[in-house]
């Protein structure tokens, strides 16, 4: 248990030993109804809406730092706490909160490897009663690395700049990438021209225990399309959630130094009719 503070990915067995520490807070990022059915004892529920900017015209965009501070403080989270984050679908939602925290200089958060499933398979206790803490004042240190993000105009400019080596990774499903499926809030279907596709879930045993694959497997997976470790890597999905998991894997597990998460992702890109798109299919399923 001695080394648990050093890693950003933490195993359920370790969490079971530390989850009652007063400076450790467990965050459940699943839908509220799932949280109510049973969660890690002491876990605090966060919803996607609570981690989005209500004033942004594009749905699901990241909150401003002061909005996030207010939300965290309202849940009783202190800037000195260690946070363990999990969800029930491979930790994409958990990774998005990780990105939000990390980009604002809060580096003391970890993903529970395997999510809630890893807790359940060890037959560890769960509880159904919601956990609430007294609100506190939460402030980021302002030692932020907001350069984790990239916006639409900047990405478009980079892709037109022949002097820049940019690898764009689309982390969505094949049907989304090739334009066969158009999800809610997108206005067009397809992908950003030149983007290579590696489904975010390929970094996991997605159809198994949801654990992250070995470092060797991850190096092989991403090394196929990232030709130079010094290149700028831009990751995107539909709304910046799945791409957050890929951002976590690339920066924390594989130690890539120049990774940008395109938070607006396909939702934002598709809404700009002047921006180019690539489509491999004429079939569109609106859902």
C-alpha cells in the first residue's frame, strides 16, 4: 500500500485498503440510477451534466475552472484530497473528470482500473445510501496545464500548416468514423480529414474485465500510427469523453509529452459547415 500515491491508475485491492482514509474521496461517474443500486462505500456521485458548461452553445463542453471549483466544493472535496474515479463503462467518464482536474493543475486523482466491475469481482462491500459531505471552498492551485486542450480554430490552422507534424486520432467507433452513424448533437457525419482511428476501447479488455491492457500492448497499438514521439497528438471523439480516456493512456501510461484533447470533438467540428470532413459511407443513421 506504500506506493499507492505515485500512480494514476490504481487497483481495486489497493482502493479497498485506503477508501476510508479521511483524505481519500471516491468519485462515482455512473448514471444516478446505477449509483443508487450500489456503489463503493463512501463514493460521491457526479453526473455528466454537473461536469459540463451550461452556458456553452455546444452541449457537453467542459466547465470553466470556476464552475468546476464550485461543483467540487459543493460535494465537500478539498484541494488536498486524493480522488479515486470510476464508472461502469471502461472509465471514459472517469477519465474526462481526470482530464478536467489535471488540466487545472490538480494531479492527485486516479482511475480505478476496471471500474466498478473490478470492485465487484473481488466481492468487496457496496452500499446504496448516497454519500454527502459538508460543502467546502475548493480552489485550484492555478498551476494549470490548460494546454491539454485544443480548440476548433487552432486545430484547423494546425492541419493546414505543413511545418507542423500533427497526428490526429479519432477514438470513436468505425460506424461513426466512416459516417454511417451520426450521433445526437452532430450536424454532419464522418471524420476529420487525415485522422487515424483507434477506438478508445481498444486500450482496454473492453469485452472482458475492463482493465487497461499491458504497457507493451498499448505501445504496439499506438506506435502503429504515431511515427514520432515528439509529434503533436490530437485526440477526439464525439464530445470529448472517450478521447479523455485515450488522453489519459497516452500521457500517464505511455508518457507522450505533447497530447491535446479536442474537447469540442466531432460535435463542434461538424457544426462548422466551412470545415472539411471525410466520409467513407453515404449511409447515415441518425440517433
